[in-house]
C-alpha cells in the first residue's frame, strides 16, 4: 500500500494562542466587526501605516500611498479622525500648517494589525 503525502504548507507559529470563538459574545463580535469594516475600507489601513511610518503632512501621506487620490485621502482622514484613530493638528503659522498623527487608540490599532501584516507576508500571493 503506497502512502501519498500532501504538499507541505507553512504552519502557524506555536507561540500564538487562539481563544475559542464560542467565548466571544455578540457585543464583542459587533465591536470587532465595526473596527474591521473601518480599517478594511480601501486606503484606510494604508493611511494608518503611512502615518505610523512617519508621514505627517497631507502631501507626505498622499505620496506614501500609491494610487490614492487627494479627494479620497481627505475623505478617509475625516473618517479616521471621527473614529479617533488620527488627530489633525493645525499650527497657526502663515500659511497654516496641518499635520496628522496617530492617537493612542490609532497606535494601538496599528500594533494590533501587525499579525495581519505578518500573515500577508507569509500567505499573500505575488500580486
């Protein structure tokens, strides 16, 4: 009797413990879904990562995210501000200077997204 082996696939690191899904109640699921919907909107996570990597001015963020239009950047920045992930800082200079920074909540979210970045590095196709 011959044995056929399956192609080997990378295994998940043993260092992460996954909580059983049955322990997540409906309210927690809804809250997580709202966060995932926000960062899953086109450009939102890229904008957060650009600011986390040091882009502070509108033009810097725009230049950091290939394919993003200035109109869509303005829309997404307002959404991220409303979600209290990004703060818009206006400096009363002439001309007025505007900077964007992650809030503590935004920094925590970017840190929480790091496993997704690693997942993408490991599993994403070469598009």
